[in-house]
């Protein structure tokens, strides 16, 4: 499965927000966003957190941590969460993904030194997003109201449920002693933040309505991933046109 570039998705959503904001002012009810009042308040709270905590922390992290080390951390956590990903592959009845994810886990856990190096990716077996929310979507629960979470940001109701299941099914949740688990959890949060904050900052600087832009970006990315999960990473040609256009502009995975 080809991966959509997050930055491209965000830039694509800018055009939607710029063209749509004039006809969708902030105080106008949106039937597709019934929690908009709460969501915008949480969006503003999160922006304050990112401004005064997230961005300064990310600046320190990216300054003192070499690029290869940040890449290694990203690979490590992706590999760590491959085991629950395999469980979701089975629950989704996605055996093509299951075989590829099992190969990724075996290659990266051995030759990749516990996942620090993405040997599988270099061998043509790319990483793909996976989680319990996609399992819900596979079996008919794809439509869900948009919801902005504290600090974590864009989500939906079903994605929030999936996040809870993903959290307790991750091996990281069971690491002992607790100080090791908390240290790894903090590193995971900082690494994830370093992946998304540059694109978030770009949206905040350029979008007429950043709330709309981020919502559209998140929902587009979610819809793309659900489509891949639905067809086990092998979307029919009749449904592939938009994905091919997006992939042609991609240079790297999110």
C-alpha cells in the first residue's frame, strides 16, 4: 500500500478551507460537526499548549537529537505496536496485511535490532497505519462525529474508542518498572509531536480557518486509510484514481 504524505494532505485541505470558510463562518451550525462549539474551544486550548509547551519541547528535542536517532525512535515504536496491529489484521480478516505485518515484525525485531532499523521497509514491505478504530470501520462503523481531544487533537468518537483499545493492547502499556514505561511513553509522545508539529504550524500560518483545515486533513487521511483497510491494501482500479493522484505527489510516509 502506498502511503499518503501528511504534509500534502494538509496542503490539500488548505484549499478546501480557503474556499469554504466564507460560506461556513465559525458561528454557523454544521450538521456534519455537531460538537463544533466544544471542538473549537478544545482546538484553542490545544493551540495554547502547542505554542507554549509542544513547540519549545520539540525545538529542544530536534536540536539535541540527531535525525538518525529520531528515525530510529519512530521505527522502534512502530515495531512495538506491530503485535496489536496483527491482532487487528485478523479481526479485519485482512490476511494480506497480516502476512506483511508479520514479516515486518520478524525482520525488524531481528535484523533491525528490535525495530530501530526498518529493514522490512527497505525490503519492500512498507509500514501502514493500523488500529482498532479501523477494525470498527471495516465492519460498518466508519461514520463518526468529529471530536477534538485535549492535547492529542483531531479524532472522531469511534477513533477515540479505538485509541483506548490501542493503548491497553500496546506492549508499552505493560512495561515494568513504571519509570521505564513512563520514560518510553514520554519519548513516544515527543517523537510523535516532532512528526506532526511542523505541518500543524504550517496550517496555523497559512489557513484562513485552521480549525476547518485540520479537520478536513484529518478526515481525508482517515477516509483514505479506511479505504485501504476495507480492501486489504488492494483498492480496485475503479476506486484508485484519487489515491493515485495523491500518491504521485508523495515523497515520504507520514
